[in-house]
C-alpha cells in the first residue's frame, strides 16, 4: 500500500479538565502540601518535646537520688553497697527506668540491674564531666542497651563530691513515646484533611451552582456566542445590574443612544424604564419612547435569580424608519388613489365629449371643455403648481377628495407655497401631522350639514409654517392643554395617539405644534417645522 493511501491520522483533542476536578486537584495539592509541612514541623516539635521531657524526668530522678541520705551513707567510708543496690532497683522499677547506677569517685559501680557487674568500673567517657562536679546528659550504648543517660554528682554534708548517680532511659522507650505522639498528630492531620475535603466539595458545588453547571470551556464558548449575537443584533440591548449601573450595551444601542449631543445615558427614557422595572419587578412591553430624534419601541423585563430581581434588560428598535417608510407609502398610495379617481372622472368626461361630438353639439362641447379645464386648474393643477413635493401634493389631493366624500370642503389657501424637499423625514412628519389634523377636523364636523377645512402652507428661510382650521364645534377650554397628551381623546377608548405622535415627531425635528379654539366657532392648529428646500436662494 502506498503511503498516500493511508488515511490521515486525526489528532484526538484532549478533553478539557472538569471544573470540579481542576479545583479539587488544585485545592487538594495546596492543602496536602500545607498539612505535610505542618505534620513535619509538629512531629519535630513533639519529638524534641518528648526527649526534653524524658531528660528532665531523668534529671529529677537523678537529683532526688543524689540527695538521698542512704546513697550518701552508702558512698561514705566504709562503702556499703548493700544499702545502695536495693534502693537503686526500687527507684528503677518505680520510674520505669533502664537502670539507676551509683558510682564512687573512681567510677566503681555500687548498683546495677546486673548484680554481677557491681564493683566494676563504669564504661564510657561521658561520666568524666560529672566526676568533676558537673551534670551531664548523653546518649550512649552501655552494657544493657542504647540509652539516654543523665549524670548527677553526689555531695556529702561538707559539700564534697563523693560519687555519681547515673540514670538511664532506654532509647526504645523514647522512640515509643515519640511514636505514640506521632499517631496523635497523624490523626489530627487526617481529621483536618477530611474537613478540608468537605470544604472543597462544598466550594465546588457552590461554584457549579453559581455557574449554572457549566464548565469553563462551555462558559467561554457561550460568552463568545453572546458577543457575536450582540454585535449581529440590529436591535439595541441595554442591561443594568441590581444597583442600576449599566453593565451591558451592544453596538446597535450605542449607535442609537450616543448619536445625539448628549453622550450619556443619564437622561434617556430607556434608563428611566430600566430603573422602574428594577424597582417594581414588573415588565414593560411595547413602550414608545423618543430619543435623539428617533421614535423607539422598547421592551424592558427584570432579570431574576432565585426569585430576587438582580437586574433589568431593555431591547429596543428604531420605529422611526419603519414609520417613515409606511407613511411615505401611505402618501404615495393616496396619490395613486387620487390619480385613479381622477382618471375615472376624466373617462366620464371623455364619454360626455364623445356623446356631444356624436350629437354635433359643438357649442355645448366648447362650453363643457372650458368648464372642465377651469375646474382642473382650480383643483389639481393649482395644487401641483403650489405644492412641489409629489408626496405632499398627492396627499392633499387625496384628502380633498376624502373631504368631498364626507360632504365637506378642504381648501388650500391661494398664498400657499411648498418647495420640494429632499429630506424624507421632514416630508413624512409633515404628512403625518397634516393627516392627523385633517382627519380630526373631519371627525369634529361629522354630523354638520356643511363645513370647510382651511389649509395654509408657507415656506420661508428654511422653515415651513402651516395652519389648519375648521368651523367645527371647537375644543373646550379645559381640554386645550391636554389634547397633546398620549391617550387623551373625546372619541372613546383606544384613541388619543395621533396628536401625541405628531407633536412628538415635530419636537424631535425642532418644530412646534400649537392650537387655538373658540367653542362653537372654530379650531385652528399652527405647525412649524424645518424644511430643507431644493430651491437655490439668490
């Protein structure tokens, strides 16, 4: 088989270590090292303390024995070994010693566990300092076994040294006591390790609960997915923590919220909604808010953890662009409807002209054509001459026909003049405002035998001013200040939005909307907004 025929070996990627395993290993290693160090230090301390304790015990026994009158009397001339040997054996048994030996100044033993050695010289040079009157402690291998040996001088009543007392403790006994203490230390260390293991287990469970059972690599993946999602969203997203501090804002939200002169969120209605939801715990859906000249639709919901509100998040989108497109489309549809109606009228007029031609009533035909042309110039032609914006012109033609259908008249003032405007937003806002005002006027005059809506539009120095008046019943004086409030209406429920949105959009452009009314006489609205004219000024 050729080398190229071998399938490529896929390198297996090692599975990441689980969080619980990693934390347990790390904490276990640290605790294990600390406990091992503690055990070593504690063992050394206990070993030293045990040796020092046994040494002090041996010294106390030796000093006590050196001060006994029987020992002094047995060493003084003539020596009396028969007095010292029984006493030494009794002290050896009582204090669990390896031996208790008494020698004279020549090192001759007067007592020993092995009575056959009594009378023989003491073995070992560690007795020499004591023969000179000094106490000494040493570890040496004597006749019986390796031992911790304590040497104490014996003085008579005239303070003359007459011998030495040697007390020996078996090193195996020393090691046995150290071993017993070591087990106590070891049990304590094992108990501490068990407590630490339980603490580590509780810590790992707590971490897993806080991290919702996710592993570190899963958290990393989800964080990257979250960042990509936030960047891909065209909707704005803003979130706050339990203290009301903003801790999340995506690029779409930054573009919308920071597009105005105020580069902070302190005064935005979105933040106010977030604070309200944070304190009330109740969500707020489909809220219409204005920000930096844009109309936003927002949804704000609380973030809960174990039934407690720990933050709030708000998602919002720009309704202005959609509204503008819909309103522009509405204006174009009105224009198309007006043209369709006009075409039907002209078809009827053509049929009349054809009939008059067939009847050879040329005088009547001339009169009818002149009359039709005059009416065209007075209506559609006059509007197209004065209103250069096709959307606004089509809109007004449609509204004139709508007024005619309702039995009323919409009259455009002779001095009206509106140049074309390339700013679609300004055109959309004007159509929205005029549409609301004209429809409200038609609703107000509903039920009247006749009525007229007057419309004046005048452009000057980059601003368009408009007046819409009607001879309807008027607005009561106590309602004048409330008609621009959201939800206020005299037409029943689910109304009172049109004037509110119209006024809001005008304000976002820097325009104004005002009203005057005399009940039973008239109502007149005044519109003022910027208008980017295409006309070249001289």
